[in-house]
């Protein structure tokens, strides 16, 4: 099997015969010719950002930024001509006039401030999922993208560009399974530890890491290797847990096919949760009101249930014995319709009706060339295509922020349902105004701070300590985080 570098060399030779027109040739048209190359800056390149940039190999990668030189070394080596940075703000200052597009794959808590700044500079933005760390940030990116109409945007849930989700939508919109009032979705994540307490020991910051820049807008805390690299997903201040990691993949076909919008009610339950870290497993139920009917099927109110950490929905009789709901190793979802049921893998891939019937439905939705599997490349290239098209005639990416922003709000509401479960109520959500309508000024959250277990003289002893918070104040902070001094977002349009 060839290496990634062999793939890049092959691609370069394959395009060597094309005439590359400079931007000046088409100056003033607001777009680039397909044969012209974009200049792209990558921010957060040690993990997922590296394969994202490889998926953009057809363009010029002129800037690379990561707070950890050691973790990012393999990406720096991949693109040796790119200028290197640790602080994205400095990169924007120095390369801002040269950059066409920005790829953001930092930890969740810094997505919004980088992407929002890039949008205000009229730069195209590809931002990893979840789009943001908070609901307010998601609304901000949605509105900034709408205001800066020249930009093309894409959230990095690559299954969104796949054929599977488009086939699934066509079947449901054609009425093949009838009305859908119940959907279940699941993943086996987290792969990393969760439900953790804050480390107490002092550890020296590695010389290759700029810890202050990693913290960014979050509240400062001492360095510990339990936070980075990669394990930041398991800490509330930096990540959104298994839900934020995988729901943007698994729930995407549900959100698209059922045209969901904002839920009006949510509730969640989980294994042990504390003030620092998401739980190891959780279940969340969303309720969505009736939406406008489609030509061939109505869209009644619907319940969407989420499971992670090894939890799965009860198996309906229509699923044959022996069928593995986690066969793709990522997750899946089950649509229960009035006429049939539909099962698919993560991201909508491999949709199949439980009746065994294969619908004969004409393909009407746009297919993306090469989008036949769950991998990087075509999702990034669809963004690049949109970046080069004239804004007036652009075919938007399917994961553009007008879609991804509201969808991301749904995902983050699932996170909030877990964080607010000690209120012991079905939470009522006013999506337009980003607020819960049934949390009173006197409601309190009770959350574990420490949980120690010991055997003393052969007997179990558990010492569980709690912190109590005013619920309205806590929710306001969860919805719109307070940024650390020196860091701020652009104003909401």
C-alpha cells in the first residue's frame, strides 16, 4: 500500500499539466478559477488538523500553527514550506493579507474565537466539529458567516459529504418509511478517560508546549499531561466529552432528514458526573415539535434519544438476532417509521430498511465526487470548491455554518442536559432566545467535587463531596462562557 507522501506526489504529477492562473487575472470577481490555488493556514495541526490539511493538498499551505511543537512535528515535516507559529493571532497579523482560507482543528474551547476572527477578516473557514464549545459561540459563527457573505464555510464532520446520508434523506423524504416519531442514536465513545477529578500534583510544562496559549480563553489552571494532547475532550473547560465528539457525526443524518431545527424539551441522565469532567456514559432525550410537511411525508413531533459510553437502545423486534449495532466501530442510528424502520451506520453510511426492501428512488440530491466512504479528502475538497466559486452563484457546502451552526446548538444542548440533570426536570428550551424557560431563580445545581472510596477495617467508606450553584447563573455561564482577560469574541451581529 502506498504512503500518504506517495499519494501527494502522485497528485502533484497528475495536476502538473494544468495552467495555474494567478489571482490577479480574475481580480475583482470575488472568486478564484478552479485551476487557481488557495492559500491556506492551518491552526491546531497535531491531531485531526493534519489529515484535514492533507485533504487540502491541492492548495498552498502557507502557515501552520500549534501550541505544541512536539505534537505538531509530523505536520510541520509534511509541509516544510509553510511558516510556523505557536500563536494564531501573530500568524493572522503577519500572513493575514496572504491567507484565503483557515483550517481550525484546535481543542473545542478555542474554535469560536479563531473562526470568528477569521470570518471578520473575510477568510473562508473550515472548522472541526463540534463547531464551538458553547451555544452562544455557535450562534455567533452562524450570524458572522451570514454577514460576511463572501466566505465559504464547512464544519469538519466528514460524513456529511458522504453518499449514505443523501440516500437516507431521499428515502425518508420519499415516504419510504412513513412518519418518523422516534429515533435512536449511539456511539461507543469515549475512548479517553472521563468522570475525572482535577489532578493535584504539580508537573513541569514541557519545553515544546506553550501552556498559556493552550489555555487561551479558558480559566487558567496549572499544566498536567492529563489535559493535552488529545485528552482535553474529557474536561469541561476544554472539550464537550463523548457527546460533542461524536454527535456531530452520528446525529447529522437525523438532523438533515427530519429537518429538526430547535428542540423544545430535553432531559439527560448519566453515570457519575463532577464539576471537572463529563461522565463515562450518558443518555439524552430530545423532543422536537411538528415541522412543516414535505411533499411526500409529514414531519410530526419526534423524540430523538442519544446513548454513549457502551449504552445502546433496546432492540426492537424488527432487528434480527445477531445484528451488531456497533459493527462500524463508531455508532449508528435507527429511525422508527409508521411503515418501516431504517438503520444506518455512523454519519448515515450503509442505510438499510429493516424490512429488507431496497427502495427504488431516483437520486435528486447533489453527490460529491469520491464521497463513498467515511474518510478525509472529499469533505475538504468540497469546501475548497465552494471557496473558489463566486459568492453570487456558489453551491454552498452541505456543512456550511448556516446548517452546522443550528445543528451544533442541538449537540451542545445534549451536553447541557447532562450538566443540568441534578435539577430533576424536563428542561424546556426557547431556541430563538437561547434560554431555558423553566429554571427558576431559586433552583440549585448540586454537583460532585470529590469522591473518595476506601476500605477501612474491611468495611467500605465513601466520602462524596458536593458543590451547590445557583442554576440560573450556572446555565448563563454554560450558554455563554466568560472569557479570560485578554481574550474576547467579536460582537454578535
